[in-house]
């Protein structure tokens, strides 16, 4: 059975990781790696868990809701295309904000989490950061 929600989710994830890697490459000109695309062992475990959760909810929850005679309005709101498109739009807006912020920072953006302040640190107040 073709699962539109899972396909959209997969597409959003693929686009996110590819653009993360491409932005990292464009700004730093370092060879792409799993790390530049934000893959780690913990992330992959979470990704597998999310996939399993999706399948369980899709198969078990929908049958359970029907057996319990839950209002069709509830089932409809969960599976309605407008819910899917609203989620997709939220993903696209979030992705646009993230990539716009990465573009604003240019080479100053890294995926590294700073544990202490560097003397060369600069506060950005233009682009997306002007609104913060």
C-alpha cells in the first residue's frame, strides 16, 4: 500500500540532509561526510524509531480507532489532506528559515556546538538575525 505521509516525510528528510551537506560544502569547501549531512549513530537510531512509530500508528491506531467507534471527525482530522499539507508547509517554512540563517552566516556557520566563547566570535544582526 502506498503511504503518502511516509513518502512526504522521507522526501522532506532527504531534501533537508542534502541541502545541509551542500550548504556546508559551499561555505567551507571541505569534502562532504556523514557528519556534514548531520548523520550520527544517535540520529540514525532516532530515525529508525520514528519510522517504526509511524508504521505502528498507521497500522494499529487506525484499526483501534475504527473498532472503538471513535468519531469519524477525529479520524478525518488525523488523516485529512489539509493536515498533511499544513505539516508540509511548516516543514518548508522551517527549512527556509534555517537555510536563510545559514546563508546569512556564510562561513561562520558550522554544525559544531560551541562549548566556550571564541575571541573571534561576531554577533550577526543582519538578514534573518535582524528579526531576532
